[in-house]
C-alpha cells in the first residue's frame, strides 16, 4: 500500500501554497516583460528543444505609437490551465485511455507551467505533447500522427514541443498517481472490514467513485501541494460519504497507527480538508467563459491578430452605421 505521507519525489514536486504562487507570478512577470520588450510573447521551439526568442515587432523609439496587447493576469492564466487540463481528460476519454495516462499527462502539464507562462507556450500545443509523452511512458503506444489526426491537429507541433517539455520536467517522467494509492487502500479496507462478498462489491463501487473524485482533484493545485496518498484518502473519504462502507475516522486512525511520522493525525485531517476545499471551489471554465482570455492570449502570441481584429471591428461598425443611415434615407456622411 502507498504511504500517504511520503513519496520519493515529494521534495521536488510538492510545494507550499506560497511557493506555488511565487512560481506562477515569476513566469507571468517574465512574459509581461517580454511582451513590453518585443511586442509579442511567442517563443519558437526547434525540434531539439532550443528556443528562439521573438524579434521586436517595431523600433523601440516608435513604441508609444503602438498599443501593446494586454497581458494575461495570473488568475486568467490559472483559468486557462484548468480549461486545458480538462481538455486533456476529454482527449484521453475520447481515445479510451486509462486514468493513469490522463493523470500523468495532467501532471506533466502542471509541472511544465511551473516554469513557463501560457503566454510563452500555447497550452493547446503543450497539452497534446503531454498526452503523447504520457502514452509513451505508460507504454500505451499511440503515434503522434494518430493522436494529431484524432483531434485534427498537426502532429508536428506535438513532436516539436516534446524536447522542451522534457527539459522543463528535468527529464523526470516518473509520476505517482493517486489511482494506484486508491487501489492499495481498497485492499487494506478489505482486511480492515473483514469484507465478505456483499461488502466486496460495495468496496468496488467505492473505488470507482473515488476515481471520479480524483479526476476532479487533478484539475486543482492539490497534486502540487499534497502527495498522492493524501489525494487518494481525500477521494476515498468523499466517496465513503456516498457509499458508507467504513467508519472513516476509525480507518484513518488505523492507517495512521502504522506510519512513522512526526506529524499527528489532526494534521492529516487538516490536509484532507484542504484537498476537499480545493475541489469544492473548482470551477471548470467553458469555451464561452474563455473567449475573452483566449483573444488576449492570441494577441500576446501574435500581435497582428489584434490589429486584424481591430480592423474587422472598425469595418463592422462602419458597415453598421452605413446600414443605419440608409435605413433612415440619409447619406452616410450625414450621420457624422
């Protein structure tokens, strides 16, 4: 059974809320500085993982004549990450991939954006690369061509971003997902309950419900704040509220009694409550919710899209005024 307190990778990939916030702020501010310096945040990635920084869009002496695209805030970046993490789940579901693959892909995605802003690397491209890499690591082989074709995206983008993702992860591709911990705890519960045939079926139902709870948890910051064993326990506790298989407080004491830890059980419960709270406040944005943020992101990556948008908007307003003037029987210039 997985240890709920520790993991060999905890020190590297588990952070305090403050440290996590600082990482997001640092990458956001770096992208903002790049935007002000170059007029764009786009970074081109070669297949070997090397980066090409953007060329200035105009001479710095003319900067005042140009309106810079508005950068995304850290809150908007957070929504963008959640949106595409949910897309990872949808893509994995469409391909029939197991939970482990989507959890690994989402974890890669989260770890990548600890170092980068979504304004520097579009999350749509990184999302696909993380799914592709997760399939390779979990030995569920799907070619980049097949993956790209299945979701109507250029597979070359997937391959081009693979090295930069690998480098950003420090080539550390091992992921301990909560799903495996859930399975371990379920086996332990069988002994704890002295489960008979009828209870075994309820425990299976509990396990499936807990997996769904973990699916929600994976879209929060919790996987970067708590080890997988605690995420699994929080999901099982939530699922047990529905199926009521075990006396969960007593089961937690049973589990805790076998741990060699300097912490007390009240601290564990506090962690589980924090995980529950992160899931409770989770809001998965829709495509409609993301329209404004997506437009801002596009203008940061490609300022010409902002100019084209302004031209279309101006043309649309002019056409609207012209139609209104015609309807009132007046010449166009009479409305000014």
